[in-house]
C-alpha cells in the first residue's frame, strides 16, 4: 500500500481557474437544509460552495424554514424541499450538477426518503454529518451509494458507520488508518475522507492520499463548530464545477487547511469561505 502525500505541487490547482461563460457553465450545487433553527450548517456549506466557484448554489429547505434561510443570504437561491417528491421535482433540473446533504439535516425517519431520492439521482454527492448518521442507522442506504459519492466522517462518525473497525485500529499508525480508510472506501464503493489532524482520502480502487495538518501546516483553529460543513461545501462546489469526486476531495482538504493557516487565530467557520478569495488570488496569480 502506497500513501501519496497531498501538497501544493501535486494537486490540480490549475483547475481552480475559471473560464469565461454563463453561470450555469460553472455548475449548480444544491445543498439540503434541516428545519427551523437548524439551517446554519447548510448555509455554511452553501456559501463555501459558492465561494469556491460554483456558478449557482441553491438551498433546499422545508417550507417553515424558508424565511430563516432567506433572512441570512443574498447570493444563494432558496427552494422548498420537504418531501422526496419535492426533491424529485427539483432534480428534474439537469443543470444541478452536485448535491450536499447532512449539515444540520436531521436524522428523523422522514429524512430517509430524501437520502434515497438523492442517491437514486446518481449525481455527484457529498454526504456529511447527519447523512452519515442516517447511513449508519439504516444500512440498506449504503447499498445505494455510488462512485460519485463522497463521505466525510470524523473519527466518531467513522466508528458508527464502520462498527467493525476498532477505535484502537483507527487511532493507530498512519499506515493502519490508511488501510482502514481504503477498506471503508472499497466497501462503500465511493470516496471516503477520514477527517482529522492527519486526514486521509481514499477511493474505492485502493488509492489513498494523506494530508497532515502538522508542523508548518498545523491548523488547530479548525477545531471549531461548522468547519466540517465548510469542507463539505468546498467539495460540493468543486464537483459542481466539474472536478471528479477524488480531485474535489483532495483539493478541498488542502484548501480547507490553507484557509485556516491564512486566517490564523480567532478563526470561526464563517471565516473560511470569506478568506478563500485571498487564498485563491495567491495561488492563481
């Protein structure tokens, strides 16, 4: 097993350049939100997707939360999505090129049908946070995963989703964690990002990549509520633009840390999308 190290020199950062064109030429991302009082995480993910270059980003939210979402955003679109039928109608728009589900989504039985509809669409999809919990609670959903999916579990979510993996194995050496992450990606048939100080990105074909936020790239400020939602949004926005799921995962993981390093102490999740333009200007000159 060979572990590839993620760094600036071996990432397709040139793909971050945007060419001239209509907004829909750069993709349309749809982020699903939870209900009243639970929309903040989805809004963070949606803003991150927009900042990283998706041409259009919509938030799909239950009707009762539409006013809450609309009061906090300007550049994002809002549409009513409460039932699988609502989502089916939304996805009839083939311009929607990437989906994000999980941040603040909720874990009620009603959410299962929405996950099923999302996975049946076979589009580029990030499953984060509550979506991972739903997969762990309803194992039959895992059979609907496909190669255009990206799972983003932290250590606790990883343990729930892959209960046969012992905590000791996941906390052991990098080599052991890499082996466990590769096995997870193979079993799920998609990209798995095992988040942590040493983040591993594995695909279902046995490739694994490591990003170490240590030493000169230490970013302890990322240990703040909402930072994972922003990472999910970065990945979603890149896939909406046409990055492959693996490219999007690798680039987003690296940029996520680069934004934290650039901002420094005092970082909160909202700062990550806000500082991204500065990071991109430095990279793309």
